[in-house]
C-alpha cells in the first residue's frame, strides 16, 4: 500500500517504523530563513553545501538527498541524489555538478536529472537527508516516483533544513 510519508514528498510503505533523527546544516542556509539568491534560478551557484550528522547507524548502507518545494500553487522535486556512500557527511557547493563516486541523480519534476534551482517566488524549500538501509537499485535517470519509493522504503534516519524563497 502506498501512502505519503512523514518525511516529505516521499511515497512508500505505510507500515510505521522507527526513524532516527539526522541533524542537517549548511554554512550558507539557516533553517526557516530565506534561500540565498545564488541558489535559486536567478543565481549561479548550483546546489548549496550541506552537512549532516546522526548517532551510530550500523545498518546504514547509503545516503540520499531530496530537495523539494511547497508553494501555494504546486510542489516540485528539485534534486534527488542517491547512493551517496554512508560514510559521507557533507557535500560542497554545486555538488550536483560533481557527485560523490557511486552516486546517481534521478530525474526531477522538470524531467531532467541534476539540481533544478527553485524559481517559485514564494515557497518553502526542504533540503532532506535520508540514511538508507540499502542502496537504491534504480539506475541513473530512473523515473522519479520509483526512486522516491525506494528511498522511502529504506529510510532508517531522516533530517531536514527548510529555507524560504521570498522574491
């Protein structure tokens, strides 16, 4: 059975499971604060740098990052990077242009793979990090729904940083 997950836009199994917490931060973003212009479609920086940490997760096999937006008119997925090595705890600026070895990017709402900078003039942008119990089996460029379902089904820890776009 499919249901919306409490982790955001992910769709997966409806069975309740214990999800550990991940602390997500960025040197350039503050939770609840405006998204810097350089990380929007009006900027030139690509994806923002992200850092994450959690307690020990011995069953962790990989990490996934999902950037999605919610606005009064629609919701979109702007980036999905998955199969990041479980030992990775940060990504630098514009990581979508130089992903960690072994990682893949899914097609986003626009239909292209990679980071699609937010453009909606008013909305919130969620930078979510998921620790997974296994690697995502979907290939690079796989349909968004298939990748999101695998991420939801394998999530053992989750954290989020939310920025707002006010232009």
